[in-house]
C-alpha cells in the first residue's frame, strides 16, 4: 500500500513539473501576460462532462498525444489534466470558488461571495 502511495506522489510531481514546463513554454512563445486557467470539473458551472466538448475541439487526442477520454469523462493515462488558459487582468483561481476545507492543493483562499459578486450571469 505504501508503494502505491509513493508511486501516486511521484506521478503528481511529474504532472506538476510538466504543467509548469507547458505554462513556461506558452509564456515564452506567446507572451500572453497575466493568465489564469480553468479545468472541466473544477467548478460547478463547468462540470466534468464538458471534457467531451473540449476533446472535440482537439480532434483526436488519443492518436496525437496518447490521451483517451473515458465514458465517465476521466482521462487516461491517469494524472492527465485538461484546462483552458486565458489572459486576464484580475488574478483568478478556482480555489476561490471552492468551499472544500483542507484541500492539499489549495492555491487561494475561498471567497464565499465571489461568484455572486464577480461571475454570476445577471
């Protein structure tokens, strides 16, 4: 059981490293300025089922980069992430909208009224 735990942690470290490298490459190539990102399933308004639409924009990710979308909208291989990155003037993290306590990956404090204040469609 401990071996599985450490293997999972190593996969997470590899994923974080790859994400950081990808972001650095995008910043170098395109110089988008200040950016934020969102992933399907990370907030209530963009459920995990939206992976299907995101994948449809990419053509055939399985043949291009070896990523498969399952019927439950998870990706294989495990520890694969999808996201959209966008230029913004105001810093944004999904964590600001997530009330989950004790999240080991929290990058920003939860702001209970943020959605109604800044993002709710009126």
